[in-house]
C-alpha cells in the first residue's frame, strides 16, 4: 500500500476494514493487536480529514441564499499576489 498520507479515501477505508475484521477474530497477540489498533487510528484520521475536505468542498459549491441554491466554483489554490 502507498504511504498512509498518500492513500485515497477508498484505500484507507479498505485497509481499515481489513484491520477490523482481523481484530474481531480475537486471536491476535497483544503486541500485534496494538500495532493494528495504532494503524487503524491513523487510517481513521486520514479518512476523517478527507471527509472533512470533501464536506468543505460541497459546502462551498452549494449554499442556500434566500431559499435558492447558489453554486459557486471551488478554488483549491489561493491566487498569487
């Protein structure tokens, strides 16, 4: 898998699901459980950051003004001064 910070939301979620399935089996040694738990927390944070970014994007694109939906372009980069 790519470095965690470079992975897509889908890749992080898939790996997180694998970790949950493995841990739910209940037969892991403590050190392996802790390592998987730590990886899961990191992946969860990546997913949360990416979801928050997507939410901000949607909120920027669609807003309601006087009962009407207003769609605005979303700028990902700040304009140069």
